[in-house]
C-alpha cells in the first residue's frame, strides 16, 4: 500500500510539472486526453486547480467540461464510423440491447447521466455507444458538456469546502457503494423526469 501511495505521489508531481507551463489551459488539455482513450486523474487535476486558485473555480469547471467534450468526440467518431464490433467485445449481448433501448428512448439522458458520475463509471463505453447508435452530434455534445459540468462543478464546490482531499473521499464512497450511489442518482433523475412529464400533461390539459 505504501508503495502504491508513493507511486501516485510521484505521478501527481510529474503531472503538475507538465501542467504548470500551460496555466489554466492545462486543465482543458488533460480533460481532452482523458475524454479520449487516455485515462487520466481528472478529479485530482480539477481539485488541484480549484484549490490553488479558488476564485476561478467556475472557469476551471467549464474548461474541464469543454476538454472532455473534445476528447469524447474521438471516441464518438470511432463508434459512429463502425465501432459496433468494438462495443460488443466489451459488453454482453444483453447489455448491448439494453444500451440500444436506452439510447433509442432517451438519448440525452442515456449519456448525460453517466457523464455526471466519477470512476469507476465506464464513461467511455457510453460515449462509444452514443456513436454506435448514431446519436445526433449536437445532442451528444450538449449531453457530455452538461453531465461533465454538473460533475466538475460539484467537485469544485466540495473542494472549496473541504479541500483537495475530498477527491479521495468521493472515490472511496463510489468504490465501496457504487451501485447504491447509482441507484440514488437514477432515482433522482427518474423522479425529475416524472415531475416534468406531469407538469407538461397539466399544461396540455
């Protein structure tokens, strides 16, 4: 365990050394790489920027979200240009059909929802699926940006309140209670959709 912590500490120092010359744009660059096929510790990066420059927390959330969109476009393009075989290799046939049904019924929410959640959510799998199921590009961009903005803004506010150590706390909660957190968030989204539908029906009546 100590060896792992030591390696992570050295990796973080190395990462910050690369980002420092880029200034605020470093967060966009890292987010773009993370949104593509390269996995990087985005939460640590965002928390670090916010903690060292608290007044620009909203700007950093925007940059991280935009970067994530840019990187995700690459994965989306792979899926759109013929990535069905790649997607089928990574999930079961049953899950493939469930994903297909979700994107057919509610494409925006099928992507925004996982975009809101930190690891271990298999976010890139949903991005690939969005391309495979030919989700509209504008809706794709809006879903990614909206979900990531919610995620990074909440992380920024938590960092302002509790410090950068909150990243490890959130990560531990998700690792230990992933499905419970997923259920709570899903219930919230479903409740909001039902409320929205009921309000719409009242207006039409």
